[in-house]
């Protein structure tokens, strides 16, 4: 049997509930495919702040570093919203990304035929949509310096952040994007704001230069405002999208919402070496936490991505993804994706349905 | 009769065609309502580059300064895309915004009942959508310094732009937004990325502080990624949105595309004093330029915004807007908004229909 050490970061809000389901599912597939998981649970986000005073305790980062992969649920909540920014749950997430050098964030937005009516867009516009957003995750305006709130000589405050990308940062995320689109539809759209931003001009140059190594990939460029528009106008035109940290944050959420069911979408954050982090695209949904109402499927699909990308267990990953499609086919729905004629279930019951497939 | 001096900036692509229609319409309403327009035409964008070597000749900025209002059509085209950024058509537009201190950009995204089927979103999701995006236009990452492409000691290039807002910049755009939402539904949503960016924290503080002066306006805050998502999920929740230059660029285009007919959307850019600039949201569409295919209605509606906001001629503005609704009601459609059973017309014929209302 294959042995893997997995760090679980349940975090806040609905995190612990959906994590429990994903772990149950992993245990079942482990048994079926001869994979042995050694799980360890660590604190992050608000839960870590409450217990230790900081959103990313050193012990957590160490645990992650000593793992084959990290499965994260969700962080944040109203409770911690008024803390200074370096002590907020989000700082734990950003610290994890930086600490593990997770520079590549893969966010699929795929319409499932069973859930197509959940989309606010017309069926003919979204049918077959299958987009992968490759977002740079450890650079850009999220981490650039100078940053802060400064007081000028006149006594007026100025808020400052810096969007910066170096040639090597652009090249390494570009490479992940070209390789990703090679395994998909062979079309890559790079998104920037090169008609206004210098950093985007360097970005466009870098991606264009790299494209010489990938003659079979059809590369295009869009300005970010136009990309936001095209996602709404005709999302089927997209296969793989590559973009910087901030634009990726915005566009991957817009793309996710096209599917109408953000409770279904997983993501992977990968570094050059070391463990990757796998987590749902949705947040911690504090309003329904602890009520057994959460949709655990994005968390389960994140575990599938972990099996595929981190543990190289494609057969087990397929089995998990098939099980998700099968419970949907059988009509099981949590509240967020409920529609008439379907069977409304809670988080735990959805988990039970999954492990009995 | 009232006398106004209007500078016309037809610019590039379809610009001259749609401007001609707007001028015809203005002449007709001028006659009807006793308004006398003195039009002067000036160069901007690619047209200016071709003639003078620069995208915003001094003569153009002077002409604009000496006007009561500026009516702009569109700038840019493939032809000038490979020029260095400070010599591209876009630099002319940014120069105009900075030169006239047009810090407030108003971008309405309103669904017209006649065109509701043009939206890619379901009828029940977009019916009644009426959003006004108030975008800060002379600050943020568009103008912040340092900016440029720098070479580090190791010889590696880094692209850098700076997102910066001062308290006074936030206050003055905030004030425009609160005043705007007062004249509308009384709901204001401020969009930022305060969970990551320092500049957004100052933004949120500034808008919150200002809200004390507007107790009747219901203020909310959204992170930009969530805002992009909510625009797709349930756009009717929005009344007025206020945000910075870059987020406004992205979100106003996404909001515009919800209507399905970006060829219909006008915008206004206003300063503290001096003339405002009124222009369609859409671009210069070089692919259909000179073919009498363009939709002139956004340009005509921009002229209506000019009548309303710059010239204080609400009756004339109403007449122009009513005429646009009436030609749609009569079934006239340009190619971009065509649907079965309607009368397909070109740019000029649409103009003729308008002035015969
Ligand atoms: C919580 C926040 C810091 C984070 C981000 O902006 O990256 C989230 O929006 C995401 O996309 O993972
Ligand atoms: C052409 C470009 C510089 C401009 C912008 O980014 O502001 C355009 O997208 C707009 O929104 O008016």
C-alpha cells in the first residue's frame, strides 16, 4: 500500500463539517485502492487566532511542510473582521501560500449537466463550459512592497500597495499554464491590463516569449475588463486562462459563479516542490455553520484534486469524482443547489450517500 | 436661447460614424428646445497620432478646456497596438482624464425591456436591473508612482505599478457616490479588497466615515471578488456601486455585459469644475469601422447624459432618451442587438429613425 501523510486544516465556519465528509470519503477510497492516509489536523484562521493568538501558528506551517499534501476547508468569519489585517484569518491563508511557495493556483469552473439550471445564465450560453483559471498566487499586489498606510507631510494619509512581477515569476506561472492547457483543450488566454499597466506589459512579453516553446498551444491575450465581459458574454470561448494574483482572484470567482453552484468547485495551489494545498473555492459561510446545511462536495472534489495532482492516484481521483456525479444523478441536493423534484439532504447525509456509492 | 460650446472628439474606428448621428440628434433637439450648440471637432487617439504624432495634442486639451462639455466617441485600434504605451491611443484618453481632472466616472448599466433577450442571463435574473457604477478615474493604480519596468542588480526585469489613494481622493469620489445614490435607490455598495490591501482599508475607512453625513443612504461593503460574483449571481441587489479606478474598470464592464447590449451604454466623466466628458462604454470596433454597421445609440445616450449632467437641460435629455426607447419600440435594430422579427438597419438609418421621432 501507498502511504501518505495529509495535514487537515478545517479552519472556520462550515470548515469542520465539510472536512469530516471529505475525510470519510478518503478513508473509503483508501481502503478500496490500497492507499493508506495518515491524517493530522492543525489550526488555521480564526480557529487558530482563538486558540493561539495568531492565524498561522508555526506548528501548523511545520505540520504542512512535513506532509505529502494539505487539505484545507475554509477560513474567516464576522467574528474576526475587525482585527488588524495581520492578525485576521486571511493573513493565515496568505502566510500559508507564501510559506509553502504555492505560486500556482488552479481553479476549474466546469458546468455539471446535473446542475446546469442552477446557473443564472441561459442554458445555451453555459452548456459545456469547462474553464481552468491558472492564477499566480505568491506575487503581484498581494505581496508587493512598498505597502501600508503612510502619512504625508501635510498630515494626510495615503494607502499604498504595489503590483510587481519579475520575469522569472511570470515565466514559472506561464509554464504551469502552458502545461495545463496542453492537457486540456490546447487554448490559453492570458489576461492583463497591458494598455495601462507597465507590470502587465512585462507580463504579456514574458508569456509571449514562452509561447515559442509551446507551438501547439493557441495563445491569446485579453485585457482584464474585456475578460470579465467575455466571461459573461460567451464563456465557452475559454479553455485555460492565466493571469496574476489580483485579476485571478476576481476572474476565477466570476467564472465560478457562471456555474451557479460555487458549493461544487475545488481548487489546487501548487509550488515548485513541497506539498500542495487543496481547498474549495467557496468561503466559510459562517451564517450556516454548525447547522448541517453545508454542501461538502467542493471539499470532496478538492480531495479528488489532491489525489490527482499531489498523490498521483488518478484512479482513486476518478472514483471520487464519479461518486460525486452519481449522488447528483441520484437526486441528492444540499440547500444551495436544491431544485424541485430533488432530495434535500444535509451535509452529513450527503457524505453518507457518497460513501455508499 | 441657451448657448453651449461643445468639443467633439470622434477618435477612431466607428467613432466618426456614431458621432455624426449624435450631432444630428443634438441639432434637432437644439431646435426644438431653443438650445444653440457651437460644435468644434478635435483630434484624439489614433487619429491624432496619425496627424500629429501624439495621442492628445495640446490643441485638443485646450479646445476641451474652453468648452462647456466634451462629447467623445471611441479611441484605439490594432493599427496602433505596437507603439510604446505613452504614444498609444489609450494614453490620449488617460491624458484627457488627468488633464481635465475627471475624477468621477458614472457608468449606468440598465436593462431596457425591449432588449432584455439580448442578455446572456435569464430574464428573471436581469429584469429591472438598474445599476450605476461610480468609478474613481484619476487615481489608483492607473496613475500611481513608482511605475515602470526596472532592471534589478541581477539583470532581471521587474514590472511595477502602484495602487495609491489618499484620504481626500477617497472623500471626493465618495461624496459623488453618496449624492448619486441619493438621487437613485438610496443604496450604496462600496467595493474594495480590504482583506488584503492596505489601500483598500483606507478606502473602506474613508467611505465609512463619510456615511455619517448620509444617514439615509444604506451603505454596504463587498470585496471585489465577491462583487464580481454577486453581479453574476443576483445583479438586482445593486443600486449604486462606488469603487476605485481598476476595480471600476473591471466591474463596470461586467455590469455592462449583463445587459447584453453594450452598444447601448453611455458614460459620464466629471471633475470638480470644468467640462465633463461624455462617451459610450463600448470601444472603437475597428473590425466594423466605415461599414455603416455600428450602433450609434450609446453615443446618442452619451449626448443625453451631457444634456442632463453638464448643460442642465433635463427636458432635452428626456426627449433624447425617449426617442431612443421609441426607435427600439418601433423595432429598429443594428446588427449587435438584432433579433428575429425586428428591422435591421445601419448606423445612418438608425440616426434617421431617431430624428424623425
Ligand atoms: C480570503 C482571501 C485572502 C482570498 C484571496 O483574495 O486570495 C480568497 O478570496 C481566495 O480567492 O482564495
Ligand atoms: C482604454 C482603457 C485605457 C480604458 C480604461 O482602462 O480606463 C477603458 O477600458 C475604459 O474603461 O474606459
